[in-house]
């Protein structure tokens, strides 16, 4: 029998997925020339994010920055070591187009874990990260601090594709 903790975890997952799905739907609506429908999708996506945030808080899942960083390291490490490799192998064996993003994710998640580890070391020393420029590859999710590379080391996207966060 489910309890409130189980329900909160399920609700958090559902609201998080709805947020991402509606953001993707908004981009598609905008591409197809429906800016107001895109705005509706984005607004609803933000509402779903608010719900997810509330569920996460009710789970007491937001801790100190150091604890949050360790949780992020654990999650990213799980993804690139345990979760994505078998998914990638299955997609390759099936010849499924999912192999592209699964492959990118294996590599990008390892970078995320490494960046979080550097951030945790900084926090443990009582300081923030020194770098203030964060660049994201919109194709594969690779993150670069400082300046974007001439070419993404994961997917090969050109420097001009990267955007600053």
C-alpha cells in the first residue's frame, strides 16, 4: 500500500516529466507558428515545475548545498555507470535511434558528475566556484566552464551552438 512518501515521489516524477514534455511541446508549437499555444505550454510547464518543487520540499529532499552536491554526484554517477550503458547497448543492438542520445548522455553525465565534484570540493573549503561563465551544448548536454570549446567533445557541435547560462 502506498504511503505519502511514495505518493510524493510518484507525484514529483510525474510533474517533472510533464514540465519537460510541455517545454518540448512549446518549442514545437513555436516552430509551427503558434506562439500563443507555445506560451500556454510554457506557462503550464512552469506550473508543473512549481508542483514538483513543492513535492520535493515535502519530501525534505533539499538539504545543504554540500549534501545536495553529493546527491547530484551520486545521481549523475549512477546514470553514466549503471543506467545509460545498458540502455545504450539495447538501442545499439536494436538499431534504434535512441542510441544517439543514450550515447551522448553516458559521456555528458560523467562530465556533470566531475563538475559537481569540483563544486563540492569548493564548498568543503568554504568557497564558491571561481568560474562565472557556464556554457551548455544544446545538442548533447555537455557543459563547459570558462569558454566553450571550438567543437563539443561529446557530439561535435560547433562553438557557435553553445549558449551561456
